[in-house]
């Protein structure tokens, strides 16, 4: 799968954790915010993975097709909206953009690092539509088949689903680990 925004965000998270270990003040400014964003991405990934689980368990093509529809842009966007994530995406995106602006002025990070995190801030501030768009792009290989599938396609759809689910599950695990680290490091009484 091609590199995605999630990969860039993960790289930046790794960079911040390294900076915290080195006692770099600019890196420390990100820990609470990145903890919150990682937690949010773990949740959104979980929502998508749950749908992928349903495809893998589908006993017929009709059931798989219904879930594939749920992974299309409008339906996925609506599922984030129904969960009330719109304002959370926006708020975290604004906070991240503001912190990025200050970091840019300080010259604390490379331009590539700042690009990765600026892209994430932009995506979050554009709310559920932009976030859903990331998933839709990652799931294109599955969802573009809707309307052109037959019962004989179910094993191949399940195989593709498993591959995408593995990628998202691995990312979700990374988000979870980072969220816990960042949030643990954010508490004043924390000790590593």
C-alpha cells in the first residue's frame, strides 16, 4: 500500500518520542496533544476495522456488499459524525496547527517533519469529511468493486479485506502504544 497520512503522522510521533528522550523542549510541547490525536485515530481505525471484521465473517456476497457500502465516503463520514467526532477532529486540528506554527518559528523540526504534521493538522481541521477521505483512499481496492461483484468474488474480497485489516490493526496498535506513552509522559507525576 502506498504511504499515507497515517504513516507521516506515525513518523512524527516517533520523532517526538525521540526528542522527549533527549529532553528537547520543543518535542515535549507535543506530548499531550499527540496523545489525544493518537487516541482518536485508534478509535476511528477501530470503527473501520469493525466493519472489515463483518466483511470477513460474511457468509454471502449480499452481506459483504452492505458492509462495503458502509465503507464508502458518505457513509463513513456519517458514521464519524454520528459518533460526534466532528468537533473533536476540528479542535485537535486547530490546536495542532497552532503548535506547528510556533514550532516552525522556532525552527525546531525539519521541513519534512513539519510537512507531515501540518498535513495531519489540515486533515483534522477539515473534520470528518477529510478524515473519512483518508480511509476511503486506503480502502479503494475494496469499495470500488461494489455493484460489480458476484458470489464467486467473496473469497477474493475477504482476502483483500484481511490484508487491509492487518494494516489498519497494526497502525491501530501503534496509535494505542503511542497514546499511552504520550499521555503517561504528560502527567506531572509520571516516571518512565
